């Protein structure tokens, strides 16, 4: 079905691709990959299949579908997977680092500018317009993802329950993983099968949340652990990162304000490569260059383990009705959690008329022009924010 029963089989021809070539190729992609995962996928297909011919079109499609079944940043995992196929472990590291490095460095530099110039009136006015525009981009993503995630009435009910629970204060990671457990258990009950062993199969993800729930006060180790935990349970789109970071860094730890979080997400949109570079920005705000490095390592490290350990069994995950029910429920839960966080952010950020107008106009643009890059929406918000400061 998948055509990848031996996904890491390396031919002699593939073995001739050097680690340096792999690193430089993905460094190039990471430097120009604007526009989110969908744009990344198209760009990689053009480079890796059409130009370089490192993969066949079918193999690329198989890989693209497979990375959606494991937690973490899909486009980054795709680079790791291709690197692993070409040169094993070393190729995986070269591909992943090459793709992540440009976004991480640019985000850290922008964080430095933000910290040192963020209180300059002109810069403040830019971010005044950026924040409501980011909310509009997130709401647009929720709309698109929600249409795909809402496969039946049961998932709609589950999404409503998750939305209610998170608005009442339930932790975002717990809510999403809990939705997966409920969905798997409901399928088992409907089918007349015991779901115990399948629930146990996702117990490590629940354990990650439980171990992190007692973290209080700030430390570098706790910063690493929070982002490692997020990277290990980040199912679905990168926009779920907003909900996870809000729950862990704003609500629970109180290390960041919600405005700082939105600014971090905006920077993740502006930079090429994965939106998860927002973690680099947040880490810098908390502990400078050291925090940026620690947060970046924490959020991307789980993906390396997943590619090495879990990939051989990925095809069986979607074929199993139990784990398929888990994944469908997790996706619905993620949409509900994103909606919950967006509601809270809207009440805080769009509390005054100019910000509300910017958000409404940005949302109209996002929904009316489906192919419009989020970068342009956020840039327009920044311009609007700077203009309103003169009115």
C-alpha cells in the first residue's frame, strides 16, 4: 500500500550523495522556504524529485503522507527522512540541521532586535498591528483545518467538548491527547473490542505531560523540557504550537505574556523554514542566546528520535482502525484547542477599535484570498499598526 516496507534501504547510487551536499541542499531550502508546510512540500518536490532526482515521485508522496502520522514539524521531518534514506543517521542529521538552521538564526537575530529596540515607539506600533493580523491568520488556519478534521458528527461533539474544557482551564496538551484517548476508546466500545493495549501505546505521550505538570519557577532545564514535551506531542499543523506555547509558557509557567507569544508566532511566520522557529524567539526572550539554543534543541530533538525509531511502523498506524481513530480525534482536538486559545487572544489583543479593525480586515483577506501567504497578511498588519500611530 505504502510502497515503503524498507524505508531506509540505501542504494549505491544514493550513497554517492555526500553529507555536505545534503546539508547544503537543505540549508538552501531552509533559507527560501517561506509560506508554511504546504509551500515547503511543493518546493521540496521541485528540488528533490524534479531537479536533483534523489527520490522518485511516488517515494516522495509516500514520505509526505507518512510524516503526518507522527508528532512534530512535518516539513522538517521530511528533510530528516530524505537525509536518512540517502546517508543513514548522518544524512538525517545533515538534512534536519540544514533546514532548521536558517530559521533558528534569523529568529534569534530578530529576537535580539526585539529585546533591544522593542520599546522604540515605531517598533511598538509595528507589533501593535502584527498581533491582530497573526490572530486572523490562525483563525483562517482553524477554518481550513476544521473542514478537514470534521469527518462525522461524533468528532464534532468531541471538538465541542474539548473547546469547552479548554475554555474552562484544562491544559492544552492534556486536552488534545485526552481527545485521542477518548476517540480510541469510543471506537473500541463501538466495535466491541478492548482498547487497553492501544491506549497503552500512547501512554508515553501522556507521561510526558504528567512529568511536566509539576514544573514551577524558571530554569534552563525546565525550558528545555517544556519545548521537548511540545515537540514530542505536536500532532497536526504547526499552528497548534500557538496553543501549546500559550498553555505551557503563558498560562502555567507565566514566563511570557500573551503579546510576546503572538510576536514570537509572527516572527515564525516571517522567517523561512518551520514555524517552530518561534521557539527560538521565545527562548531568547527568556534567557538570551543560551535560551534560544536550548528551546530550539528541545523542540526539534524529538523528531530525530521519531524518524529513527518509529518510521518503520508508521504505515501500520493509519491502517489500524484504533490508531486511526486516535489520530482523527487528536486532529479534531487540536482544532478545538486552537479555537479556544484564539478566543482568549482576541479578547485581549483586539480590545480597542483600531486593533479590532486590523484583525477583521486581515481575516477577510485570509478567507477571501486562499492562496495569499501569511507573510503578506502580517506585513500589512504591521503597516496598518504603524499608520494608526500617526492618526
